[in-house]
C-alpha cells in the first residue's frame, strides 16, 4: 500500500460509517497488543504523539497501555484532526509538552513513536526532525505506529513497527524493524467496493502545465456510427484531459458536432500514435479491415482501451500481456473471451491474459492480475445507447493522464454509475446521455480530494 491507497480506504470508510474514529481506536489497541506480546507489562513507556491521525493512533495506544504500564504521553503539538482531538479528549492520563522530552526519555524504557504517518513529502521539519534524532540516539526500545516517523526520508529506526491493513510501500526489516500487520477493521465492503475515495488517484494538474501535459487521447472509431465516437470524446473531455482526437472515416460529420474535438482521417497514423492512450471501438463498425493498424496500436506499449466493435474484431490472443483494458458488456465478453460472463470468468481471463477487465453490469466488475473491485449502482435508464461509449471515453481519458489501468477503470465506472443516479434523481427515467456528460465535471470537482 502507498499513501493514496491509505487515503482511499479512509475516505471510503468515512463515506460508509461517518467517521474513521473506530479505526483509530482499533489501531491503538493493535499497538497495545503487540507491545504486550513483545515487552510484557509494568513497563515505563513514553508515547510521543504528533498532531495528525498517526498521533491520534498513538493517543489511543496510550489509553490502552496505561492499563498495565506507567505511561507518559508527550504531545508535540495540539491535535489537528477531528479524530485525534477526540482521542485526546477521551484520554484519562496526564500529557506532557515538547520541552519535557529529554527528562521523559531518561525515565522511560520503551518509546512508542506516533509522530508522523505515511505520506509526508520531503525530510521531516522541526521539531519533528530533532525528536526523531533524539529517539534514535536514546538507546531505548522503540515501537513505531504504521510506519517509522519520517519514512521514507530521515526516520525513526524502530525495533518493531505495527502497520495497518497491509505492508506499506518500501517497508522492510532494515528500515522498520520487525513488522506486524494488524487488521483494524477495514473490511472487504470497503477494500473491494468502489467509493468516492477512489478518485484520489487522479492527480492535480500542475499550475504551469502546457497543452498536452494532462493527457492526449486518440479515439479510433465513428466510421460506422459517428455518434458513439462523439459520446466517447465528450466523456473523455469532461474528465479534464487536454486533447481528444478522433480518427475516423466520417471526418466532416464529426467535425461539425463539437469544436473541441480534433477530428482526423483514420489514415493519419503518425499523428494518431503520438497520443498518451488509445480507445478503439466506439462506432468503428465490424467491417473495419486495417487489422495491422489495430495491432500496431496495441503493440505500442501505451494504454489501449478496447470497447464495442473492437471486441468483435480483435482476437484475444493479440492482447495477451499487453497494456490493454477491455470494457465489455456481458454479450461482448462472451464473444471476445469464449467464456460465460461472470465475476469468476472476468478474474480468470484477466489473470491468464494479464490485462485489465471491466465487465459491465448491474454491478461492474473491475479486475487485473492481482485485484478486484466491484462498482454497484446505476438504474434502468442506463441501458440506453451511449452509456458504454461514455464509460470507455472516461476510462481512456484517465489512462491518458497517467492513472493506472486498474484505477482508471474503477474511477470511470464509479463516476458513470453516480452521474446516472444523479440524472435519474432529477429527471426520473427520461434523461439523456448528454445529461450524464454535463454532470461529469462537477461530480469530479466535488469528489476529487486534492
């Protein structure tokens, strides 16, 4: 897990349960349990808490540790998050200030490090850096909470780290001591079901970015059904990418639809291949006969989304071990894979062919070689033409912005379901695909946690 994975879980847990405070309590108990199994009881313990949620975990740990030990809780600064403030308000012991740290270190046997959590950018600042150095030079036993404070920069060198849910990126025994992984209550309903937290993987564009830095997408389609390619293009644009280019035989018709779409003849291959990602299929038609072009795109190494007619033209053997996302509905899945459409089949196909699969349905299934995510929701109106084109446009847009294939598919599926639900709430059954497109920018803006 990395910082964004942790943030994603916290947001989705809060979305379901209202507060992450139960996780903080469970984290504190997990630290206390590991402490007891390794150091026993009746010890003199210094718990050092920072102002964030890592510090809140430390305060909760202090509450449990004081049952069997002499505990000194050192608060570096006042708690700054609601959960950490609640933990501090519920703490029944005495707390100490930063200027007492040297005396407290002298009188203690074991230090619990809850200064800084995962996700810091750059070397720790003062006073945290000085405290980290004091801990490392103290000669005391140290147990760190979730990650050693300062990690992966200048950090505490603990004997033990109690990390939560899963191992954090780049953690090992040389930088974290003996590692214990604790389950703090983030269940499968959070980890394997999409929520608003899944939008954290969408990076904020740089203020000084120029045209092309935030995604360039080539859509190959629209030769048989031009509207499908237009819907995909507008969906992609609504996700904040810089350039959407449609390569088609219907240049004049599509060019007249929307001025922001760049429309080129499908023979303009050199320009086509300069994009960051590709979407093949919307409105392409099954009579498309330049198979070598499709294989050239798939072999480019860049993310390629295959949808609609592409799944009827391209052979499954040609996508194996490629940088490919497929977005079939159940019938398309059966045609492309020769398997019955199901969650198990999607997982097995993804594992065998080493690609990302987004199987559309009442609950969308997104899976790659290692993970699965379920995205329930939607409504009866989402069976209308265009919703699949819209979805594939969003998937490819996120991929063009550098989001991983798996996360691109999850984000797009989640947004697609939610904007459909918003439209249904406002207009009932009688909304259109353009109503959905119009809601995408505001939904992303509201739910992006920059």
